[in-house]
């Protein structure tokens, strides 16, 4: 059973993700982080590692899915919830689908930030285009996540 708990629980985990996103930004990586919970407990957390690892696949969501899979000894994470401070890109969105994660809780959204590099993309669009579905929770600390991302973009001069 996924962690589809209360707004207070979602906010607590999103705040933890924002703390991790700050760590990523502090080390020169993209200011994004994700964590995975099961049964109300964090089982994996990661910020983006693309710059510090030199691996273009090391997005926060990809890294946290790998860590959670190692922790649980399997690749299917149906009973888990993934929290991310920034809407997952198409690569990460598909990895979330492949991992069968039960629920995804989103912070900032690409459209709200005016990103044009992904066209009209949203996680919901990806699911519609591919005929898939997953539980998505939006609006959890969305303003805080968006402000955090905008501030990072202004400081770093990076928009992706």
C-alpha cells in the first residue's frame, strides 16, 4: 500500500527533500532532490548528482530509485511514495513508471517556471501519451519549491 498520507506528512517529507536540494546546490549540482518513503519512513534520499558525478543520468529521481531498489532488494516499489522538489523530466518520469512507484508527490512544475526546453511536457502528459497511470499529488509546498528553484536559477544562471 503506498504512503498516501496526510498533507502534514507530505509537507514534512517535501521539506526534507528541499533540504537535500540545498545540499545539491551547495556542491554545484542542479538544485533538485527526491526521496522515497515506505510506511511513513524515508528509505532513500538524493539530490541531483549530474555535475559532481559527471553522469548525465544522475538526476535525483534516478539516483533515489536506484538506492531504494538496493535497500529493498527489488526494482518494483509499488508500496512506496516518491517526493521530488521539481517535476520529473521524461527520463525520470518513465523510470518512476518502470519502478511501479505507488504515488508521486510533486513540488515545482516546469510550466510554472516557464521552462521551454521540454515543450508542453508534464508528467501527466507523459502518462497520457503512453497510456499509463500513477497516483500524482500536486500542490505540496509548490510555492516554496518554485521559489527555491527560481532563486537557484538566478544565482547559478542555469535553467535546466
